[in-house]
C-alpha cells in the first residue's frame, strides 16, 4: 500500500514537472515574437520611430544575457524551483507593464523585465530537465523546444487581429495572464516537498573553465548563429516583408509566424536525433547551409517565392534546439549543465544583441535591406568550424580533464 502511494506521488510529481517545464517554455518567446507585428498599431497610441523599434528589437538578446548571468547566482542562493517561480513572475510582470505603457520608454521597461525573465528561463530549463528527467533528456528536450516554437508562432499569428478587434493593451494583458499560469505547477512542486533535503545539491558544483573547452565554444557559436537569425527576424521580418516583398502589416505578421513554424519540426527532431547519433557535426553544417541559401534567395529574388525563402532560412536555426540539447548531452552533471547553459547563452545573446540595431542602422543609411540580408546570408559560413568540433563527440568535462 505504501509502495503504491509512493508511486502515485512520484507520478503526480512527474506530471506536474512536465506541465511546469512546458508552460515556461511556451512563455519564453511571447515577449519577443508578439510585439513587432503590432508596431504600427501601437504607434497610433505610443509613437515608435525607427530608433525606438531598433532598441526594442535589441532588448531580447540583452535581456537574455542579463537573465543568463543572474540565473546561476540566484539558483545557488534560493534553489532551482524558486528560481523558476521568480522568472515566471518577471515575465508576467513585464507583460503587465507593457499593457499600461503610455510612451515607448515604459514599453521598453516592460519588455526588459519580461525578457530578463525569459532569459532566465532559457538558462534554467536545460538543468531543470536534467534534474527532473535524467533518463528522458531527449524526449523532454523535444517537448520543451516544441513549446518554445509554439510560443514563437502563436503570438505573431494572433497579435494583429486580436489588437485590431480589441486593443494592443488587451493583447499584452493576455500574455501576462498566460505567463502567470506557469506559476501554479511550480508552487505545487515546492509545496509537495520534492525539492526538500538539499535543494541546492544538484546545482552547486566545481566551477568549470569553460573558455578552455572547444565543445563549449562550438555550442556557443552554433547558438549565436541561430540567435543572430532569430532575433534579427523577430525585430525586422515584418518590415522586410513590407519593404522588400511589398506585403501588408498583417501579411508581415503571417510571414513571421511562418518563420517560427519552419523551425518547429527541427525543434521536435533535433534533441531526439542528437541523443541517438554519434556524429552531429553535419547537423550544424546543414543549418549554416540553409541560412546561406535562404537569405541569399531572399536577396536575389525576393518576390519569386518569399514564403519558401522564409521556410528555408527559418529552418536554418536548427542549431538552436541542437545546441540546447547538447548542453545536457555534452555534460555529466546538473551543475555542469547549468554552467554550460549560462556560458553559451551569454556568448550567443551578447552577439545577437548587436544585430537588430545594426540592421536598423544599415536600413537607415542605405535605404534598403540589401546589406543586412547579405550579412545574414554570409553568417551561415560560420557553422563550418562548429560542425568540425561537434563531430568529435566530447563532453566538456573530458576536454577539461585532458587539459
């Protein structure tokens, strides 16, 4: 009888943790993808010039960098579960501040708060999966990335019609309520006592010299390449669709959703593939090739098949789910996973933070998107080095031990 009770409790805890992980995953991109499609609608109440849009576009990777730096320190102080509660509260608060914004600086403040929480979620979820599902890293990572993709796809798809039918403030409030729902499973998890005993034991460990690990750098470079494409497009794809292809604002939002949808099959497949094959270097190389070809086609023949080009370069950031899966697959402990997660995402988002403003500057100076699209296309070449290193199939601990 006691054994049956324990099994039921374990099953309940597992289900609650799964729901908690997926809800957080679904909220880590709404602050990014749900704003740029409704810039023109917001502009009617809150003037948004090109400079304001460039700053708002760059806040995502900046917030992710700050969130990535905060997470290891906060987790060591309060434990993984309370860190998850904190980041969810920040996402919900940020959306709420956005909803009451009367000028673009308040909109930027709310965005920054939500995006710092999202950045904490980016770093926290891989070690959470490693702690709660050590024997199911591949399937749980696939589910996590799928919900991240859904959180990228749905907001831009419904943002324009929802904002036109009601208001953009109501749209922001919807994201705030949805984020707050992710608090429930983690409060249940905490009160259940599953993290009792020594809640910090699994996340506190010896500090690793990750700057000396080629695998750590290869994962960081792959993640940076994906982030450059992702946040450049979240910030400017609706405008590119309007200026280069001649689409309307609503069609630009649909284009952004297509971009997000294109990565969903990869999000589902990459963790499962990475957990089963030895040489994953070719996957990183394939991502670079898709980026090179997709943006190259948009540059050369933008109106020939714009949705196809978006699907191609939208599938190009496949190193993103691959890299986040490798954070667990190329480490041996939750502590190492947390450190590698923070290191790689700090590098990736620091680089990506420069892309939206640089794209805006190039558009303002040249009067076109040609330079920006050319640089994005050529960035796909960077994947070659990462592909070679990742093909070696090393863990960061083994590389550092060898040194």
